[in-house]
C-alpha cells in the first residue's frame, strides 16, 4: 500500500467515525453498536498510522518503504502516543 493509499484509508476511517457519531446522536444506532464499531475504527486507524510511520522511516533511512508491513492490532494498540 502506497502512502497516498494509506492516507486515503485514514480519511475514510475518520469520516466513518464522524458519521457513526452522528448516527448515535440521531438514535440510528445504539451506544453499544457505536462503541463496538468505534473500537474497530480506532484499531484500523492505529494500524494505518503505524504503517505510514514505518514507510516514512524506511524511506528516510534509505530503505525500501514497500518492505513495511501492517502490524497486528494487538501490537499497535498498546503504543503510547
């Protein structure tokens, strides 16, 4: 996945998160449904940002950014911001 593809994916995930919060406010989804999907979205966002950071770091170090790979959710969720 190229950087621009990752950024497009991040944008789509953020948009979905905003739409989901609007649906909760409108009563179209339950709080439990919203929380479950938000957790999934946050995990996917963490993975995308991690992959983008890996690619940028590899490029900066003169390495091939295409060698970067998405890490498992359990690994990226425990990172500190």
